[in-house]
């Protein structure tokens, strides 16, 4: 990495930050409770659209982990979610009708909110269908992890996406508000992930799981990325470049060890594949607001029509984080 | 009042420090507390106020304590002076921190020390003999200058160390001192401690140690060696360090582990570990056992954590472990076998080798149309699909995943010049691979095929070229795999011998002698077939020399009975 390259990345980072600054005008505060935020609080940032049915369990899950405040951008929902979120005492809510795609899939909005409210805090950026799992999450709160990361001078924590799915057709068991989605979709692919390194940003590019296996068997390069770095000790100079897959400055992307050891890492259980999925895929296909001309959603729509069972005989049923660690999907690193 | 005095160095989580101080005090131990100068005055006053009701508790002069600097030693000195001066009945002085937690009833510690009235418990070793130091500064921490903070000005720190090394600058160690180091948490007798503090040369020693790197791990450790009559070189405080030299932290889920450790004091406890504080500060004197501390299990757990962080699991590639080439500690997680030319030569080779070894035997995993998993499965353990596109997108991940997913289960697969060749370099450099090649055997299916000779000739030329490249890879100097190559002609002379070697090397739990040979395919006329190829200008050479008439003369080979005798 020469000086020239560093300089260009620096310029790029500045550009994203300016862009985020400009996009701030698209956000209208619906319920601004950010004055409640205390130094040292753990903050969760999220964009959502019509996820009303998922929100009760989502908020509950992260409250239990020890998230202190939620900062949520609502992208033009037309269900009950806006009112529901506005009524939560630990949620600050912004609303926008602007294009999700032109805000780089929400990244610009969240970069702005993180810059404004996240400086000096541990910030978690997840979607309403993603549930963070980390080592010892059944016995230690999130604060234990962030304290340990602080003590170890680690600024970013990796948690790979693991797609969860039910056994049988997706619409067999309708999801109810407040229900644990893992009750319906407890299965995952234990060992079919492929890793490449992105030389420019230093992050990993992980693909695989049921989405590659079922939706992209002939075009694996189009399968969605599963690497994520959702938990970062935020600084106002930082920015996410593409979803939570990569960050600038580049050092934040070095969440993996290159000398044989294992760094601590977690997982994001991705419960996208519920009965709500077919309708969602259809809607997103029409809105065309997703990555790479919604190529992912096109593949979903095509495949879902044929055989919607993602389950196979080598699917593994989720038990706990120790299972994921034994399978090699995440690691305790030197946290013991 | 007990004969054990406690010095407490506190800087954060003052609420917890207060709880622990009360606990020590309640057991009759006088306590002297040092509060870091960095703690704001208001917080500090509040803390003093909260503890004002304890008669045998004092506060000492405050110093600024930054990690790795003199402040911590100065704090210990001040606190110790107060303790020795104000509590004359104290015989042992125990240095603890605000995040230390007594694990056994304090009375047990008091009794333990009362039985060893002249013993100093301080870990103290010469630098040459221990591998503790992190970052390569061991003896040099006593001979170089360290004016820059390691935490705040790392670059300057490193540059200045480098400069001093280059220039050969050395500090002189005061006469009579032999540098020792060890855990900063000690328990010294009044005699030893007062001798250190009242030493006529103390000014000189202090001036020297003030500029030593991490003096809190060497000041008392070195000076105790001068005065102590009886040193037990171990710390009574259980404190484990990770590979960066920072202490491991204990949480609620360590409760049982800590209980069984029989250690007197543990550090460092996470301030929010309420269950630990509740459990150990309730002082139920039920467990009155006079055992020695036994932190064996905790040691193992933390040693494993360090091992995981520095070595990792062999053959695992994941989001937080992607070793650079050469740093994998094993590029795959287990041994596996690659067979080239065997299924071409034998009719039932896959079943035969599966039966002989109990291994999982796949077909051509790298076949151009799909991955031929064992038993014609379309999906393999780990939910690996048989899609050729996915496999060829990252062949290395495909193979390492396959081996990782089947941990404990030996994998075998077939490989040949008709397969995708991207993986050859990887397997040939993997010590876990056992590669057996019968070169030229690809000609047998061609020989049996019902195709036009021109097509066969073209195909044979292509396969020969690819296999020859494969053999070049296998003969390259980087190879670490267990590689065996036979020319086909040489192999069919005596097939049982190499087969026995291969099976033996795969090594099954109950070694069997081969009682049954795989069935050789019909080769009558093969020699003529090769000659025909030659006549067309395409010289097959990888299979060795087949006489034209060998085909007619060879029927004695297939029925050949194994010469190995059942034991």
C-alpha cells in the first residue's frame, strides 16, 4: 500500500462523509430522543421499511443484549412500523421518502447519524432481520464484549451473516409479531463458505450458504456477500463504504488474523427466509431499490417459483454460539 | 485485628473497590487505599466519604499511575509506608488492586500467612530464564532509557529504543542489584518491606527504577531478593495474562472455575460481574479447606485461549482467520488421498479402497460437469453442493471445506487429466495429501471407448499433455505431499505391492492385510492400441513401455490371487 493509494482512499472517505452530510437533509426527525444518550452507551443504528411484524422481537432481543439506544431511519413505510417505533422510549426515529438506492442502500443516512451521534460510542449497525451472536452471548452482556474489545485496543468486531431458513416451504409457518424467528427458521449451512480478500480495502469477501447453493449454483460470483463488520467503536472520521461489509479507514477491516491465529468474531443470524419473504421479494423487485439492479431479488423470484425448500440433509439446526464456534464459523479468539 | 494488611490500588469501578475494601476490613484486615491521581477530585471525595465509617482504613498520597511507568511503584510505596507506620501489628502486607476479588474466606488467608510468618510471596525470576515478556524487551528494560510513553507515543518509543540499540547506549545497573521480574501483585513481610523502604540507598534505587520499563514488575521483585530470608517465588493472586501481556478478565460464568481454583485472590474481575461479587463477598465460611491454591484448570483454559489466538485451528479458513501463505499451521485440517489412474485401471477401485480402508471415497471431485461425491450424492457434509461452477469459483475453499467438514473422517478422491486442474499446485504442496498416480492410465477408457480413432488420437494427445503438466507440478521442489508415481506398465507388473503400501499408509484402526485385489480391466490389445496411436504420429509415453504382444500375453494378471496371507 503506497502513499498514493492511502491518499486516494482518504479522499474517498472524505467524499463519502460529504455525501452523508448532504443526505442528512433527506432525514426528518419523527422522535428525537438522542438527548437521552449517555457517554459510554451502546447504540444501534438501523434502516427499515415495512418491518412492523419483526420490530417487537428485534427491539427486545437487542435490549436484552444491552443496547442502550436505537437510532432508526424509516424509509417510507406504509405499515404500522412508524407509529410503533415512535412510541418506544429508547428509540430515536427519522423518516425519509427519498430513494434507498441513491442513499447507497441506506449507508449515507446511517453514516450521517453515526457521525453525529455515534462518536466515541460502540455502535452496532444491523437490519431488523439480523441477530448478533458473539462468544459467551448466553452468559455475558454486550457490554462485556465491548469492554474487552476496549481493553484489547480492538476497534471493530466481525460478525459474518449466516442465512437461517426453515425446513419445508417458506410459507408453511406464518411469523407472528414478538415471536423468535429462529423458532421457525432454525436451520443453516454449516460449511460451504468461500473467502476471498479484497486487496484494495483489505476486507474479506465471503460468499456461500443457502443463497449461493440454491439461488446461484451457476453464477456463484453474483451471490451476496456475507462478511460484515457491524460493531465498531465509532469515530466521526469513520464511514461505511458498502453496507456493513467494509469501512474506511482500511485498518478497521482487518478483523482477521493473517499469521495463523484466530481473532474473536461473532455471527449475524439472518432470518430473511420467513413466510414474509416471497411478498418482500416481489415488492423489492418492483421498487428496484437494491444492490446490483436487484439481481439477487430476480434470482429469488425465479427460484422461489420452483422449489422453495432451502433445507438439505446436511443443514444444521442452530443450538447456540458454541456450536457455531466448533463448526469454525466464529471464534472466541483469546477471549476466555 | 489481623496480622495481614491490604494495600489497594484503585482507579476505576470505585463502587466495586468499596465493596471489596469493606470485605477485607470486615475480616479484620487494615486497609490502605491509593486512588489514582487521574480520578477526578469530586469522585474521589465521594469515595472517601463512602468509606469514612471504617476505623482501620486509610488513604495515602496520590500518584498518577500510567501503565508501564513509575507511578504504580510510587503508589505502592506510599501505601506501604502508611500501612507500616499506622498499623504496627501487621506482619504481612498484601498488594491488591480495586479489581481484585478474594475467592476464599479472608480468615483462611490470615491463617495461611500466620503459619508462614517469615515467607515473602513474590514472583521473582531473572530475565534470562523466563519467556514472559511481550514485545522483545527483556533484559533491555533494565539497560535502556524509556522517556516516551508506550501507550501514547508508540512510534517514538520504538524509534528511541532502536536508536539506543544502534548507538549502543547503556544504563548502568546499580551495584548489588540483580534484575528480577514477576507479577506485580505480591505479599511481603514487614521485615522485608520495611528494609526495602528504609534502605539507605533507596534514593539511588528509586532514581534508577524510575526510568526502567515497567518498574512495577521489577522494583520490589529485585529488591526483595536482597533482603528476604525466604522467598516463595509465586503470587498469591491468581492473574493470567494473554499474548499481549494484558490480564484476562473474569466473568460470571467463571464462578465454578474460580471456586475450584482454591486461590486466595483473583484479578481481574469485570466490574459488572455481579454474580461473582455476590458469591465471593458473602463470605460463607462453609468451605473451610486448608488446601494450597490450585489454578490448574484455569491455567489450561487461558493457555488454550492464547493458543487459539496465536496458532488457531489447522485447516480452518473463516472470517477471523485467513492466514498468509506459509502461516497456516497446516493448510488442510486432516489427511486425505488423491488417486490418479486407479479407477481407469481397475473396475471396482472405489468400492475396493472404501472397503479396505473404511475411508470416504469420492469419485472425480474435480470432474468438469460436477463434483462426484461419494455414493453419487448431490450434496456433501457442510451442505456443499456438487455444482461445478461453485467449486471452480474457489477450488481451494472447496477442498479445504470438504476436509474441514469431514474432520475425523479420512477422505479419498479420484483425479485425472480430464478434471479441472486448478487445484494441483495446492494439493502437491499440502503435507496432508497422499497422492498416488498411475501415469498413462487415462488411455484405458479411450482404448475401451467406441469412438472414432481420430477423436481418440486428439483426446489422447490432450490428456497426455495435461497429465504431463500435472507430473511436472508433482516433481517441483515445493512439493510437501506424500507423492508416488508409477508408469502404468510398471504398475500392472505387480499391482498388489503398491496397493498394500498405500492402504498401510492410510492407516486404519485395525490394520488388515489385503485379501482381495481390485479387478483389473481387460487389457488385451492395449499394446496394439498404443502402437496404433504411435502410428498416427501421437506418441504415448506416460504409461511406459507396452510390448505390442503384451495384450495377448497378459490374461494371467486379473485372476492373480493375493500373495498376502491372512494373519
